[in-house]
C-alpha cells in the first residue's frame, strides 16, 4: 500500500514537494483505504415560495379573464426566510482480505443542518394552517457498515453473502425564538402529537395520559372509566428505528443460481389510527377479550337494564364484565362493572375518553424482500439458438415476514398514510401485496 503526500510551498516561485511513503501490510490484506471528507452545502426555498401571501385567481367576464387575488389560507410564505446550510464530516475505511474473499466498508458521519426550512403548523386564527419558517438547527450522526464474504467458491458451487446495517441518531439542537417545541404531526385535536423540544430526538410521540392520584393510582369516574388528563402529555416512544439493514445471500450451482434478500428493522414505533378505531369497534380477533368468561370476562347482574350500572355476581346473568384497575376520586378501590362493548368503545374513542397510547405499536420486522431463481442456458444450446447468453428467472417480492411486531394486517413499511399525515403514521392504506415475475434475458 502506498500513501501519497502532496504538501505545497509557495515563496517567490512555485515549489512542489512530493513525498511518497510506503507501508507494508500483512499478506492477508489485499486492499485498504481510509477516506475522510468535509462539506458545506446550501438549500433554498423554491422560487416565489417565500413571499406567497395570496393566490392568483381568475374569473371569466364578458369573454375575457379578470385576474384577482385571494388570501392563501393553506401555506403562508415568509419574507424573513434565510437559506438552509448543512455541514457534514465523514470518516470511513474500506478493506479487502484473503484474496478479496472478504471485504468491509465502514463509515461514520456527523452533520448539522442550520436554519432548516420547514412548513410549520400555525393556529387557524392566523388565517392559515401553516407557514414556511426556519425551524432551527438539527444534528445527525450515524454509522453505516457493509460486509461482503465469498463463503464458498468452487468449480461447481459458490456462496456469496452480504450484510449491511445503518444506525442514525438525531437531535434538535436549537429552535427559533418563540417556539417551545417543533411539531411534526398533530392528530385528532392534539390527543396524539409527534414533536420534539430542544435537546430531544425528532419523532417523539406524545399522548394524553390517564389521571392519577398522589400515589400513582389511576382515577376512575362514576361510570367506571378512566379519567383522561388533557392538560398533560406522556411520552410513548419514537417513530425512528434503532437500526435498519439488509442481508443478501447468493447461491450458485452449475448454471442455476438462487438469490435471497432480507430486509430488517429493529426499534421504533408506528402509529395506526385506523387500527385504533377498528379495535374500538370490535373488528379484530383480539377484541374477544372480556367478551365471556372464557376470555377473561366477569359475571354480573344489571341493577338497571336501561343503564350501564352493573354489580359483579358469580351467578350473574351477563358474562362480559370488566372492572378497570384504579380508584375512585374518593380513594376507594374501583368496583364499578362495565361491559366489554362499552370498554372498547370508550377506551378506543375519538378524543374525549380515548387512550391514544393504544394506537402506538412496536415496529420491528425481518422481511423476505426478494427471492430469485434463475437458470443460464449452457453454451452448447446457445450456439444452436445463435445467442451469446440466455437466462430464465422466476422472481417473488415481499413474500413473507419472519418477524413482525405490529398487528396482523398492517404494513410495517407504511411511512405516510396520505398527504395530510406524517412519517410514522398509518392513516389507512391498502393491504401489502406480493408480486411474482418471470424474466427472460438474452444477448445476441
């Protein structure tokens, strides 16, 4: 390995000194490179985006168009907007070992975005729903690695494997004056929010907690339900994954080859508001809980057939009762019985009594992304067909999950449910689908 140094000295004339340093590496290292970089780039708003306060409209009058302006009630511009800047440094190493049978590529990066340009939600009383602003400074650092191994290589059989992963951590370093937090998403009247304060990670999920007494016991109202504390928020996790990556294996035997690609993600949360409401409506198998004695319900009798006031009884007529764990506002243990239907409808309700923490799900998975089986015709047949090469392949994509932590039926890769939702939220999407393909590749 040779490292080339190029210091240059300028004095009256131009003098160049080239110094060559030779480093002898062990025989099992075929190649090694260390790289480092530093960059500064800018980002600007789209043309005319900063000063948009009105939209140009037209109306037809007397066979001609009359131009007029209406206030822009969707996104305001900002005459004080400044360009966004990004500074980034990266350090990496790339190596090959044992006659290139194994390779490693490792990178560490650290960047800072200054005066990031975002669309920020604003109060409706301002005349618009959002505005273009400089949203403060954001920092990122991460580690990326890729490992390549030719595990087996013979005349008849070969096996090549590749494994990679990426880890990223971000932090909201600074907010502009007047902002206490940066809001990414606000759902159902603020009952669920994705936001971050200075020093926090972007993508934090917050919901209203249940009200507790001084001892930490949940408070139960006179109807037997939890009392929601709408004046406070509790942390329910972060939408960003801890680690993502892939694992690829390629097997070859004579003219056959089999390629298997896995994707994985560990850590992070997903919000699914449709699933939350569907649970409240009893549309999933897991809502069988408490529906009868076999599923955890308790027996009770109705004190009044027209109301929801019940009393537990071992020989009661009804078998779908629940007593929520908590205390009354007087401090006595809760003894109020509610039925399963009322429990689901109120707990997974729209605002008011709804516990939106139940719409947040762990989102880790290992997925069989792609499977390809191919066959390359031998040269003896290609010569007769007048081809230089001919390959036939069968491919399947998104075939199955070996691990999936979110509820059945949800796609863990849903990043944005629709245009009005943000990353990390499933707002209602079509079910994930498998695809299969047949390919013929030829070269004359």
